[in-house]
C-alpha cells in the first residue's frame, strides 16, 4: 500500500530521544504529556506496535538509518570496519539528487554516532560544537526548542530535495530542560514525563513554524524514537512493552485517505528503512533485514536486545531471555506457541550474528 501521493518529497526525520510509546497519550495509558504529537498522529500514519532494537541511542540510529537489527551486546556504529559495509538511507536519496544533513544538540562522539553518519556520506553532520555558544543549555545538550530553531534555519538553506535529520535530547537524564507549560506529573518517572511535556511543546512549535515555509507542502516528516524508556506503568527493563516506541509519518504528501490511519502490525526500528524507501519507490533489497510494513504479506515479528539478553515479539505474545543467567524472563506465550517462537527467535539470532561476523 502506498500512502504517499508524491514519491519524491523532502524528508525530515526526527529521532526522539527515549520517547516510549507507553508515555505517549495516543499510544499508552499515560495521558496528557504529548498533546501536540497526539494531534499530529490524527493527520498521519501511526504505527502502534513498533519496537526499538536495543537500549542505546547509537544502536537506535544505526537501526533506523541502515535497517539493521541489533546483535545483543554489540554497537555496530562503534565498529567502522563493519558499519561501513551497511547501506544507509541517504545513499539511496543521494542518487535521487537529495542533500543530506544530520543535527544533534549534544556530542556526536557518543557511540561514534557522528562517525557513522560521516562514514556514510551525509553532506552535513553538526552537533553541539556548531550551536551558538551563548545559548543556554543543559549538562548534556542544548534544549529541544533551540535545536528545532537551529534545524529550521538549516532546512531553509537547502535549495534541492533534502533528507534533513535531527536527534532531540531534552528527554534524556538529567532532565534539566526548562519547565513545560502543560500537565505536571508526579510519582514514578515524573522527571522523564515532565521532560516529555517540554519536548512535545517544542515539537508542536516546530511544526507550526514549518507550516509557514514554502517547502512544507512537499515535505514528509518521520518521527521515531531511538529507544524506549521506563514509564509510570512499565519500569522493568526486561519487559517487551518497555521497548515499544512511536513511528509516525506526517505531512502534506500523505494521501488524504491515509491520514489518521493506525497500523497495528508488529515491526521493529530496523523496518523503518525499507518502509520509507518502498514508499519512495526505491530498491529495498539493499536492506535485507528490514521489512516494508506497508506490505500486507510481510511477517509480523520484532527482535530486540535487552541488557545481557534478547527479546522476541509476535502477535501471540512475547518472551525475553537472559544470556548470563540462562533463564527465560518475561513470557506470556502459550506453551505450544512458545516452543515454536523460541525456535524461530534462535534461528533469527543465529543468522543475524553470522551476518554480523561476516561483515
């Protein structure tokens, strides 16, 4: 199914730091933190059962942009001799005449994220060192509202089709962002939830400004988190639900009959690449581990790494496994389903590890 009316729009990818689905109003039980994102979801294509491939930002970024699943205990961006052999979204778009840029308001040396994007030929890679030094900032990065202002100025310098990417940071500890004007949370994970209120306000302000720009009508926005996070209702890092994250396609290039569509198909962060490139009528064979989630024939599953282990999610349920302790953690599958899915998961893990070793 194709939801784009124009297969060569500008593309803006916003990687949302730690935005867990359970914390987002339109995706979970914790209402009130994300009214702006919730409104956007009613006008776009929202995937409700997407899962992060791992627990860290560098794993999330390489999975999103290279369609690569996470091997437990491995951050492939830290291994240039291997990650350089992966394909990346901008490499497809470069052939279509697109300019590519990636911006983060913190330090891109973390996890060699900056090195990953530079090695894959992004035209522009900017981080905190490129921001005005007189801006107020937190301990980890500049605040999201300033990131979005910087991002808007960057987009307005582009003269040709563009792939513009940005990675937010205000929802990362130590949560020293300005206070939001929306709902105030107390109790479990209150600091994260209140940071999310601020980050959502910054996102809403950014989109309102984008709508005034001449390039807006031909721009597709892709919102996806880098990984999950503990929330007031899910705190156990071994639970599959903690890894559920948002994926939202939004913008004028989306056909009107698809706006407001919620897609419940189970997939992972590694499926973003094939899904986007398929919509742009590109060649998804360059992303052999990525599934086109708009293809009704693709199987539903998500593999993810946890701390010292891994998890497997299918429509029938999910389980996690701790490698050091050699024990099953969470498991809500029926015995017959578990026996089948454990075998499928082990086949998948064995194969992605062999592929990783061969890079």
